[in-house]
C-alpha cells in the first residue's frame, strides 16, 4: 500500500509540473539559432501570445483552456522566412480546436494572417515548424 501512495504522489507531482506545453514551440532548428535569433523569436512569441493568440481564440469562441471543455487550441505551421525577414510561405501541418483536428481554411487563415505582419531583423532565410497555441496534458 505504501508503494501505491508513493507512486500516486509522484504521478501527481509530474502532472502538476508538466500539465501544459509551451505556447510556441519550435519543432526544428531552434538549437541552431544564434543568441540574437533566439531573442528575436522569444520577443515575437511573447507578443504573439498576448495579442494574436487571444484574438484568434475569441474568434473561435474559446474563452479558456481547461481539461473539462477545451484542452487544446493550436496549429503546427511550417514557416519560411525570406532574406528580407518576412514570412514568405506558411502551411498548416496540424491543428486542433478543443481536441478535434481542425484543418479548415478559416482556422488556417487566422493563424497565417497573424504571421503576415511580422518583420524579423535577425531571422532570415530560415525554414522551420513552430507550434502556435496551447495543449493541456489532462
């Protein structure tokens, strides 16, 4: 019985610590970014989370993420940044709204539209996949 409670305690602590993934996660090449490129991506990530992500959630009637009603709202997007620092190509790889795969054009367009206005100074000639949004581990 003692082992059960130790296991249960460890499992609970693990769930508390790892209950939510990063909002914007680079699936590739982040380790190869220079310090200035990482700093620029982090600044973009923080700004995007505060303004664009909140706006996109509102457009899809997602007030908040929780394990009872809506555990995920995200899009994995392949991004190409050209030599001018503008996003020249973006394509939805995968996306979910409240646990349901969402690949409709409106969903993809909202995420793409939020990226088009971005101008990068250090991130140029890059291709990578980034996750935009949240997934809760329920």
